[in-house]
């Protein structure tokens, strides 16, 4: 059950001052209105100054007001421009800050890529070093084989020259033998010599065949050696390439594992982030469920009530929307929050700043629904407004103010804390009676009670308290409703219409809803600084949103890690593809096949050599037999035979020499051919090694761009940081300019207020002078009523009170109030000159018994009728119509001067009390000077 704070209005006796209270709402507007009651002495009543000179003073003061207002307008314009420049520069700073963040992210990504590229370059450099060694080795082998080829070429040339010489010698010897044989002309000898020649030729042929076979064997052996060298080189290449591929594959597997891990982390981060998003969305949906719906016509009814067009009872009918009584209101029901129900506040009388801030924002959102419907200024919440409400509750506790035991508000606390925070304030209160039974029973020690409740329970009581003060406020004459809906603040003549809300709990268990303006005479106070975002984020604002933000950052990191891992995997895969193990293995197989073929050819050549050796041995035996036959036949031809034999011997020697030379030439030719083949093989090996070396260099060169790009990105980051620093410095300069302009505005505003006060004083003086000139014999009392929209409300509040509710001496005052109300306007001050006699008559009529009222009723009626036309005629009408009554008073007191003086002083005090009571009855505090 919720109880709303109600304050009983009490019109005091003649010696007391009426309290400044609007039913149910404590209002501080002493700075907004000021009334003065100034009795003039006899010397002051005399015309000491001409109307013309006083008018000139008024004109000068009016000109000063115009000038200071123009200065204020110019200063405000300069301030607005400075503030606009500051806001523009703040946007520039924000953009520069975002650019720095983006560039820093790019640099970080490039640094990661550079680290990966550095590892790749290290691997490529190692492969390049090894391949360079292979190139050097193959180049050295080529050099050796080229030198051997050159030597073989020289040897072949020498052998060819020797063969040509031997062929010439054989030709000469053959001619000699032919000539000698012709001389002998012996058929048998000729046949024997022919056979010798044939067998000798066969021997020569067999020797040449043997030489060729031996040459082929030497060539085959050289080919085997080259093939073995190629196999060794290819084997080494396979080992090097295989190692490089294994390293690349290991890097690829590691990169793939990293990608898999990063993918899993990314998936988990995405799931966690989406879950947190869903939780926040659910919390928001639940908190958004609580709304307060206005009954149809309620907003206009409340405004019409304040304007005096509807009665409080008529508003009650509309507010309850025909439900009959408060307990049966069905439209506005609190929606519970599971998360709030699970959140336990250990001590409701000592809540944390975060909890009080959440409650204040939650309440502001509820009330802003109402204020938007009413067309009044929505509430804001700031760190200052939360602290302000807590300070009020703490001062209540410090004053020992128990709302259960004492009616009204703790005005000492409200004025003290309001002054500390420099704000125009309003306060509404409600309570759940179960929170502090000791305070409810006003038992000693109630200030030490500790009560644990759930956050949901606190919000439910806030909700029910607001609904009660909005729609069931008849007992408080709708004061709570007018305050919470912003209608009271809307009439504040200073123009300070922005209010900040603070919610707190006093130790007696009462909920405090403290409303304070964020400005005073247009100057921002602490309540208007550090405004908080009122976006509804659900109960777990601190926990869920912090977790959501952390998970979002974790998701971004997981995405970046995944992209980095994927890049490394791509690079590692490319490196694996770059190491062609299959190609070098194929080259090794080819080299081994070539070696097998060369070894087979060696075997064939060796067999051919054996065959040629056998054939040569047979040819030699045939030559020996033929030579023996020739020798036998030549025995009978001693001289000729000797010459022929010598010639044949020379021919045989020449042929043998030719065979030797031919064999040497064939061997040299074979060696030369083998050397040429070896050179070609070595050149192919050098070319292949150089090709791979070039490929490795190209791959390494492709990795060289990353450091350059990183350097450029780092330079761009430095430029962005410099731009941010420059923009920030400019922003600081603009902030200083804004502060300077604000100070100028304050000075101009103070000058304008001073000029306005001076003008009001001059105008009052002019009115006094004119009054003295027009009625020099009277001693007037000047009543100055400062402008204020609430003046109408004050007088109307009195006028609308039923007669039984007023003291016995005041029923007639209602008629005066109803008449004066339309005259007192918020446009300009109203100065009512009134003679002492008239004032005495009016006051005496107000404070006299009911029986005496009838004696001066015609005079009062005449005076109030005159007020409807102008204010000034009140003086003359009151003076004329109460003259007899004043005479009676003067006659009564003439015999007792001291009694007369006391009576006059009492009348003056009573007149002040009368006016104070009229104004205070509507909620305005009168500030006396």
C-alpha cells in the first residue's frame, strides 16, 4: 500500500506568517517573486523631487535596460557561435581519433603480416643459400669438364695430324713394294705377297676395329662417370628440396591448425556475443513493458484545474476514468522483471550510486512518457541530480525528520541542499509502509534499521507511488500531479524550465522524488552537467552491457586472429607448392636411368673390345704365315727379294704405325666426344641450378614489399596522430573561447538584471512622487507586487476555497481575491499606492469579527469593483468609502496617543499579514526587504 505525502494548509493568526506550500508540493520560488510593503514617513511623503526629474531618471534607467539587454543579446550570440565552433571542432577531433584508431589497426595487421613474411624470407634465404652452393658446385664441375674438353680437342688434333702423316708413309711404302714386286714378276711370289698384303690389311682393319672398340669403351666409361655425377647431384637436390618441402608442410600444418583453432574461437565468440545480445534485448523488452497510460482527457483536465476552469472533484472523476474508486484502477499495472526479482539490495537505505542511478533513469523514463503527453519539458538525469536527491535524503536523516511523525516536508533540508546545489526545487514523496515499521511507529532507533529488498520491489513501489500521485491526488489538491507532470515548473517566470530528477530513499522508508532546475536565471548548475543517457538498457546495465562490450571486442579480436591465421595458411600453402619435390625426384630417376644405360653400353663396349682383340690376334697369325711364304719364295731372289722384303717391312711398319695412329686418333676422338657430352650435361645442370636459384630470388623479392608498406602505414599513423593532436589543441582553444564568452554573458546578464532593478526602483520612486503630487495630504503605503505567473494561481486558490474552510475573518476576502486576480498580471510590476487611512480600514475590516464585517461591506464591495477597471482608482475609492470608518478609529484613539500609535502599528502589520496570507494561500512565499 502506498501513502502519498500530504501537507495541511493552515491560515495562521494575525501574528503568524502563512507557510509557502502548494498542497502536497514544497515549492521554492523566492528568487522568482518579491513583494515589498514600505510605509512612507511624513518627510518622504512631501514632494522633494519634481515629477519631471524623476521621469528623467526613469528614462535614463530605461535606456540603460535597453543598452544592457542589447549587450546581453550580443554576448549570447557570441557565446552561441563559440559553442557551435566548439561542437564542430569536437566532431573533427572525433573523426581524427577514429582515423588514428583505424590506421593503428592497419599498422598492427601489417606488423603481423611482416612477422609472417620475415619467417618466410628466412626460409627462402636458407634455400637460396643452399641452391647457390649447388650452382657453384655445378659451375665448378662445368669448368673442369670444359678444360678436359679443350685438352681432348688438342689431343684429337694432334692424333689426326699423326694419322695423316702415317697414311702418307703407308702410301709411299706401298708404291715401293708394288714396284719391287713388278720387277720380280713371280706369280707365286705375287700370290704370296698378295696374300701377305691381304692379311696385313686384315690385321690393320682388326687393329682399327680394336681401337674403335676401345674408344667406345672409354666413351661408355666416361658416360657412366658423368651419369654417376648426375645421380649424386640429383640425390642431393632431392634431399634439399625434400627438407624444404617438409619444413613448408610443417608450417602449413601448423597454420592449418592455427586456422582451425582461430575458427573455433571465432565461432565461440560469435555464439557468446549473440547470446549476450539476446539477453540484453530481453532485458530491454521487459523494462520497456512498464508504461503509465493517461486516462482520456486527463491532461487537459489538469491544465483546466490550474486555470480555475474545473474543480478538484471534477479532475478526480476524469483521473479515475470511471473506475469508481482508487483500488479498482485497472489500466496501469506494474510488469515484473525476472532479473530484477533476482537482484537483492542488501540495505534499501544505503543503496549504491549505480543502483540509485538506475532507479532514477527508470523513473525518469516513466515520467517523461507523461510529460510528453502533457506537452511539458521532459526530465533529464545527471550525476549531479542523483547526488542531489541522496543529499536531501541524508539531510532528512540528519535532521531526524520522520515523515510518519511530522507532517509536511523537511523545509530546512530542502532549502539547505537546494542552496548548496543552486537550484529551484520541488519534491514529491511516497512510501511502502513495510520497509521500516519502527519509523512508522515512531520508535527510538528507527534510523538504524536495515532492510533487504529486491530491485523489482523497489521499482514496483516507485511505479505505484507515481500512479497514485498522478491519478489519486484529490486529498493534496492535485499538487503532486502538477509537480510530476511539469505544470508547476512550466509557469516559472525565470525561464528555467529544464528539470533534472533524482530518486532516493530516506531511512524512514519514504521515497524522495527530487526535481531541480538545471539552470538558475539561465546559468547552468551542477544538475545540468554530466547528463546521462536515458536509453532503456534493462536491469543488467552494468553487467550485461559490460559483458556485451567485452564480447564484442573479443569477437573483433577473434576475427582478426582468424584472418591473420588464414593469411599465414595461404602463404604456407604457396610455399609448399613452390617446393617441387616430384620434379627433382623425376630428375633423379632420369639420372639413374641414364646411369643404367651408360653401364649397359660399357658392357657392350667391353664385349666388342674382346672380340676385336681376338680378331686382331687371328689377323696377326695370318700375316705371319703369309710373311713366311713370301720369305720362302724370295729366297731365290736375294737382291730383289731383300729390297722387296725391306720395302714390305717398311710398308708393314708404316701400316702398323698408321694403325697405331688411327687407334690413337679414334681414342682421342672418343675422348673428345665424351668430353663434349660431359660439357653439355654440366651445362644443363648449371642451367637447372641457375633457374631454381632465380625462382628462389623471385620468391624472396616478392616478400620484400611488406616492410615498405609497413613503413608507409606507420608514417600515415604518425600523420594521423599529428592531425589528432592539432585538432585537440584547437578544441582546447575553442573551449577556452567558450568559457570566456560564457563569462561575458554572465557579466552582461548581471548588468541587465542590475539595470532592470534600477529601473524598477526608479519607476517606484516616480509613482511615489506622482502620488505625493496628486494627494499631498495623504501618507501612502506603497505595495509592490513583482511579476509572476503564479499570482493568478495564488489569488484563485483563495477564491476557490469553500467558506467553511477559511477562518471566520476571511470569507469576505474571497470576493476581493476574485476581483484582484485578473488585474495582477505577469507582464510588469504592479504598484498600488494606498493611504494609511484606506489601509487601516481594509485591514480592520479583514481582522474584525464577523459581525463587524457587515458595517464595512459596502466599502469593500465598492473598492473591489473599482479594482476591475484600474489599479490606481483603488486608492481613491477605498479612501472615499471608508472615510467614516477611519474617523471612528481616529476618534477612538485620539484620547490615548500611545494606544493610537500601537493600533496604527498593528494595522500596518495586519495589512502585511493580509497580503501575505492572500498570496501564500496559493503557494507563494513572500520575501520581505
